[in-house]
C-alpha cells in the first residue's frame, strides 16, 4: 500500500504540513469523511477490472478515496508505460486521467487532499477541478469527455446525487461502472434504485462482495411487478427489496451494459 495512505489509516490523522487533524469531518465529527478499507478495496477492484483510461471522482475531502483509486490506476500497464516516458510537464498519451471534483478543497479541507495526492506521487494522474459537480459535469459533457469509471461521494442529498447520476450516465461508455458511496443512506439508495430501472444498468458489485445477485424469492416477487393490478397497489420497494436487487452495502457499483435507449416517455417506479 502507498505509504501516505498507510500512514493515514494507521494514525487516523491527516496533516497540512504544519498541523495535524483527526480523520474526521471538521463540522460533523460523527459523519464519515473517508471511505473505509472495505470500500477502498472495492474501488481498487473496479479499477483493476475496468482499467479506466478516464475516471471521475466527486468529493475528495482529505483524499483517502483518491489515494485508493490512484494507487490502483498507477499499477495499470498504461500508467507504468506512460510514467516511463513522461516528461515533467506533459501528461503522456495513454496515461490514465483521473478527474477529481471538489469545490471546497482549498477552504474546508485546507488543500490536504491535493497535498496527499502529491505526496503519494500521483499528481500526474489527477486533473483536479475545484468546482461544484453541478458545474463541472456539464463542462465535461461540453468537452466531449467519455468516462470509464465514476465514484460518487460528494453532497449526499437525493437531488444532488440524481443530478450527478444524470450527467455521469451521459458521460459513461458502455461497460463503464459507477460506484456510489454511502449507498445505504435513503437519499443515495433512491438514486441507485432509480438507475437500476434503466435497461442499461445492472448491479456490478458492492463492498460486501462481487456476487450480490437477486434471490429466487426476489425474482418471483419481481415477476409480480409485471401484473399491473398488483404493481399498481404495492410499493416498488416492497416488490423489489434492496437484497433482491443485490444492493445491500455502503458502497454499491452499477455497470452500464448497453446504450441508454429509453424513450422520452420512459417512467418506472423505484
Ligand atoms: C464524504 S466527503 C468525500 C470523502 C472522500 N471521497 C474520501 O473517501 O476520502 C464529501 C465531499 O464532497 C464535497 N462536496 C460537497 N458539495 C459538493 C459538490 N456540490 N460537488 C462536488 N463535491 C462536493 C465536500 O467538499 C467533501 O469533500
């Protein structure tokens, strides 16, 4: 493991170079401020399997998730080749590019996330955008960006994450993966459930394991959703529980398996 990440995990402290701070949210000490090791391991497995050339992360804070992702990116053959031929100033062709979006990096987080990325030797992988996601994501669309992987861990309201999912869906190639952190919170669970109504998405993995698959009971209950008289009166989250969908977990990843071809009239309960 990268020494900077290992040190943060062992000490549960971060530093701006002068002062140390606990690895906790400065305003809400009870809220998680970083992915846990199980979630970090899932992010690394996704990178190992998807081998993203273009990835995105929303919400950097002290940079723990960025360190997990960049560590896995740096092991990819394309990154190793690129760093062997790198000049100090230019990002070599073929090198992975990890776009990190966080509007409060230099204020609330005192630049510690970027410092950790730099100290770990990952600066050449990262394109940092100190912007709100609702500003950065439309810009990426305008730039013609295509993503292979996105990790969503910013502001956690339903509407914010829904807007982020809207743009990521537009940016993501077929085969690409989106991971949502804190997916056990109702606001984010609702977005994941909504995304899974699209024919284009299926569950890829959770931090609990790769093989979270719908149960037989779940599939039978799901069959009821095709009976209009029943589906009209029962709540969709009764007919398809989270464990039926295979989305129990704090970090849930979904994969785009086909183009999103929904018509303008598309509307499914979730
Ligand atoms: C839970 S922290 C991220 C933790 C980080 N992913 C990790 O695991 O180390 C949430 C982050 O979202 C950022 N954030 C808040 N509003 C945002 C917005 N509109 N767009 C992007 N990021 C936002 C905050 O500044 C904060 O850094």
